[in-house]
C-alpha cells in the first residue's frame, strides 16, 4: 500500500529537482559546522559493501550529504555575530538533513 505512495513522492521529487529550486539560507551552529567540514575533509576510500542492508546504505548516503554540507560551508559559509555559520544550501541537502532529524528525535 505505501510503496505506491512512496513512488509518487519520488516522482514529485524528480519534478522538484528539474525545477532548479533556489538555495535555502540556513544557520548552522558552530560545533556542527566544524563537524560537517571535518566530514568533507575526511578521506574515505572504502568501497560500499555489496551486502549492506538498507539502513547501512541510508547512513552512508547521509554521511555523504553531511560531507556536501561541509563542502558548501568551506566554499561559501560566513560567520555570523554569534560565531555560527550562515550558508546557502540546495533544498535537497536541507531535505536530507531534515529527514535525518527524524532519527535523532526518535532516540
């Protein structure tokens, strides 16, 4: 039953990607910005495990999104008066981070 709804959501997502949505300006707390930059600078040369389960795959993709946020911070982040980082991110990265928040809030 939910598989079809998930597919439709994915199709809507492809429409959003094609729309070239504008970047979203966000403020990232200093400690989290540092960790995102560290994820970008981390040299990960390990190949994905062909037998990884879906949750491990999701975690690997989220780690990649964190690294891309770190790249954005490195390239265009600006410190605000409180020492936090203000950066423009793609809506897709914002969405991935917000989706990951669901796991954090459940714990």
